[in-house]
């Protein structure tokens, strides 16, 4: 009698068939999980045999350099194409990378029904700011409602009358900190980013909440430094002075920690899962509660102050006041109760804090490097600012916040624009195709994220030659509206590129002199752009008015970057000399 074998109740032949079936199923699932290239768009052929796609290459590059934006752009150069695709997230569609300013401008300004705010931003921000408008689609009614809350915050009245004085006061506090650090450093360079970031956060905190800044991070640092008599310094003047940092107040520490979670998400191949894990941590929940408690208290103070008053009688002291005033107008019109204490309101308020301080602070750290390494530009900028504020010079005082905010100094405007261009604080603008579309002659499936890169060809190196037959009619009709940069120096820092001959024989600033993508364009361009310009204008004016930014030693002046929520320099030191 033949022996019968079984495995866990199955006969051997049946078990073999089961194993074979499972193997086939896994193989089919594996094949389906492999990257699926969009036909006709260049890509790295070898990555289609791994479900990880380009992830290994990307992670290796980021671990080595701390940058990702240059890794993306290098694919266009490698394939010699203005449009390529990469596979950066397992089980997901490829990212399409476009390095052509004319095509980016066309999509952002004129093809807004075909492309909308990207899913990429939703993946990054939804965990921290689930009800903020940054993740919403443009035609959503909720998006329009949120934008109405913010509609007055970029007007000249708010920027000059409310925002500028808050920013100015904190900038003066930062310069006091630098005066003390320069005293202690005795000619040595010292690190500047924490001072700039903390000052920018203090400024935004003040203009958003109208908060008393007598105990701000910057003032606390000044008090600590002014009581310090001396530091132990290196024997070589080319070595940095290490100056101890003051601890952040609990509220500010919570804010910084929450913002840092966005950096973790943006650098992860699986941002949604990554941020979900972060949100389970007790430290995150504690910081989240601190943030909400603070916003709740500030909203309640304003609610009480507004109670019983008509809209025309409300006193607006800060951004939050104006947001709540707009909500009061909306609820009166719609016949409902105000949504002051809602997740949506809290997220818009906190989102304003995040957006308004991080990008400007990063751009200012780049500004310090560019001006120190280009002394002729710095000297001309100082001279033009002094000439523009001749009354303040004659009266031996600094220009006021309103004087700085309102004056037009072409070379200052040009320097700001060139700093923004070269800093690449936001090195890409991302949009999602809302339908099957054509881009540079290639079919882009609905739901695909398209990255318009601002760090490569057409902006910092000569553009790819693209046949006009591949462009849309709207792109062709707008061909001459924005200039192009001279290939000989388009990679250099040169504010003069933004100046054109004026009608009266002098030079005028022209924002259309050449391509720039840092703030995006169109209905989903950077909403806080005007505020960023006011912040930069005040910081730049007061810094060059007060200090000469001297060139730092080469070992402290590298231009390597780190891609976080923004594209920041890995090194930013200042060596200061008081302006006579």
C-alpha cells in the first residue's frame, strides 16, 4: 500500500499546487508593483526592474549631500531633455520633471483648468494642517472661503501700517543681538541662522497675534549676551567664535518642533505614513496641544474685544484680528454663528506663521552669504539705500518702518529679486494634472505630479532647444512677455540683470527682465509674496545700514545646501563691522 504524505492537512500534490499558485500570485503582484513609465518620456531604464524605482539612488544622494533638488534636475541634464520622469515613491505614479521656464509659466498662468495644486503638498501638510488651504483644490468652495479670510493681509494698508512696524522692531532687536555677538567674537565669524530664524519667527508671531515681544526669543538672547563678559576664542582669526545659544521659550520650541515634522515628511518616500507615525509620539501631541492652547487663548481675547461691536468699529492690531473680522463679515452675510474656534481657523492662523517665517528667514541667510561674498554689490546697495533715505542720513537716524516699506529704490528691488532667484528657497513648483493633458508633446495622465524646476536650464543655464510645434498655443502667444538671461552669466549673482533703462534716463527695476520661479505664479502662487518682500526690504535695509558684512574664511563660506521645508545653506556665518 502506497504511503500518503501530508503537510498541515494538505496532500503533497495539493500543497505543491498551493505553493505554486502563491508564487504565481506574488509574481503577478510584484510585476504590477514595478514602476510603470509614461510612454515617450525619458527615464532611467534600469529602475523599472525594482519596485523601489529611483528611491535607492535618491536616498543615497540625499544621505551624501543633504540635497534632493539638484538630484531631480540632474535627470534632465543626464537625458538631455526638458521633460523626464523619476520613480521616487513605491507603488505610486512617477514624478514628471520639467526644466523650461516658458512651459512652467504657461501652465501656472494660463492652463489652470488642466493643472491644480499638487497632491504632493497634501501629502506633506495634511498631517500638521489638515484644514489649511494649501492642500485644497483651487475650485473648492472651502478654498475660496479660506482665501477670503486672508484677503486683506497682503494689502498696502496692512503691510505698511501693521506688519512693517512689527517686523522693524524685531529686526532692531536682532541687530542688538549681533552687536553683542560681534563684541564677544572680536573679529571672528559666528553662525547666523538661528538669529535670523528666531527673529523672523518673533516678527511673524508679533504681526499675527499682536503679542507683546518683551520676552521674545530675540530679546531673551540679547539679555543673556549682554551679561556675558567674554568668550574663549580660537587663536586663529579664521576660526569661528562659538557663541552659546539661549534656550527657546516653551511656546516657540513647540512651534519649531512642529515645523520640523514637515521637514521629516518632505524628505520621506512615504510622507503620509511617516507623519502619521510622528503624530503618535507623546512629544508631538504635547507640542500640538501647546500650539492649540495658545491660539485658543489669543482667539478668545480678540473675540471678547470684538463682542458687541459693528464691523466698522473693530480695531485691527494684527493679522489674526483681520482674519476674525473677515469671518464676522462672512457669518453675518450667511446668517450663521462665527467659526472662531474651528480647526479650519486655527490651521489658517498657524499656517500663516509657518509660511511667513520659514521661507523669508531662509532667503535672508542666503542674502548674508551673497552680500558678504560680493562686496561691490554690498557697497552699491548701501550707497543706494543711503541716497534713497537722504533725510534719515541728514538727521543721523535709521529710516522708519513706513519709510522703508513705502520707498522705491531700484537697486534694492533688484538685489532682493536676485537674492530670491539665486537662493532657490523653493526650487520647484509642483502641479497635478486634473485631466489627461499634453505637455511638450508628451501625454501626461490625470493625477500625475509635475515638478517645474527652477534650478536648471532656462534659469541658471541655457535652455533646451524646443521646437515650437511642441508648445501650446498659449505658450507661443506669450513668447516675448518675459526676457531671458545672458548665458554668459546666468549662473552668477548679479542684481544688475533686473535693471532696465528708464524713461528719464536712469535705471528702473523690471520684474519681467528674466525668468524666476521661486514664488510660483498664477492663482496658486505664493500668497505671502508681498509680505516676504516687505520683510526682506526691512531686514536688508537695517542690516546694511548698521553693519558691513565682511567676507568669511573659505572653510566657513561653502555653498552646499540642505533641502528641508526650504532650500537652505549648510553654512551661514557672519563677520561684522559696524558701519561708520
